[in-house]
């Protein structure tokens, strides 16, 4: 497993902290059988998902690089490479179909907004110990971190990272962006562009518009390769599809070694059936799990 790189300055949780997953009864049963259905990043609720980081990285580069020609070259070449890399990874000189898959957690327990958005107030909120959860996945590569919503936080991360990138490749600032024939300088510039593309891809995972800040989201992200003859078959991940509102949604199944990370389940504020708690107790007993069951304290009338 690969944790979030500290050099990207994305905040991560401490070992003893908790994350919360708002979901339906059906999804809860699947998770309790040690399996998450993880949605492909382009099919999440934000239509600008996995785009904002690129915009901010290019803005920071404009301020950091005084050579206008070089800045224009980066602005022209970086976005399409980021877009291509989003769904096609370059491996062993071959492009392969791939993707980033996201499990969304919340840092708030018993959130009215999250009950509304994910379960119409009648679902369940699953409480997980963060470290036990992230180490339970069988996946070889995992990224995780807190989603950042304000431009101040986002720019602060990117500025630090661009300073590191420019320091590592200070030669890029010493060459003209174009040679006598008007062509882009090759080796140094291509290597630098690849570095910037990677930075964009990383921040795209964890930057969202401020209008979504009420979600207070913490993400676990799984990169998945679906086909490539240069990659061992055991490292391929099967892509599945489910239907939501008559739309086909791609997802992958991520299994867990155990479910020790699940500490409690909260019943939604409008789930007032007298058998809701009894049903959970029967299910957990059937699964041989000892899980604390609580009821939401949000006083909804209807």
C-alpha cells in the first residue's frame, strides 16, 4: 500500500481518528461482507471533479515562471496530457485503459447534509477507525487525504509543490521555451511537463469547489489498470457497471482483509421503524460482528 506522499502537503488523518460513510441498507450489507463498490472519478456528483487542480497549478506556474513563452507552452501542453492521463496510463511505451476510483467518507458524524444527500435521511452512517480501515484493503496502491475546498488552502499546497518542482529542475528556467526553428526544447521541457502533469493529477484528486465544503470529505482513491499486456494479469482490475438514474456507472470492487475498522452504525433520523434497530442486530449477529448501534439525534419531524 502506498500512502499519500507527504511532499504534496495534503492533510491526512492520524491513526486514532474516525471517518464516516453515509449509505443505504443494501450497500451497508455489501460493505459488511468486506467489499466496497468504488466509483470511477468522472461519475461523482461534482461535474468539475478531477479538474480544479490543473487550473490552480497552471495559475501558480504563471506567477512562478517569468518567461512568458515557457508559461504559454505549459498552458498549451499540460491540460491535454492531464486529460489523457486521467483515463489512459502510459506504461512500458504503451497506453492502457485505466482510471481512478474514489470512496468518499465524511469527517462529520450525524450530518444533516450528508443524510440528505446519500440516504434521504433513512439510511445508515458507518463509523470507521481510519488507520484500521486503510490498512485492511488488499489493494497494492492507495492514495488518501482530506479534500480541500478553499482557494487559500489549495494555492498554499500548490505553491509549495511548484517551488519543489522548480528547485529540482532549475535548468528549466535557464533555457528558452523555443529554439531557432520555433520548436519546443525537447528533453528538459518534456521531463518538466511530465512532472507538472503528475502534480496536476494528484491535486485533481483532492481539490473541489468551495460550494461542496459542507461535505467535509475524506477520500480513499484506488488507481486501477484494466488492460495492458505489459502488466501482469494479477495487477489488472475488473471494471464493473451499475445503473443509476438510467446511467451506466463504472466501478471496481475493493475487498478488505477484515472489518475490524467498523466501530459503530448510526440509524438515519427519519428511519423511525421499530424494527430498524432489530434488523441491524440480527444482521450483525448473523455476520458474527459486535457493532455498536446508535440512532441519529437530528430531530426531524418529516
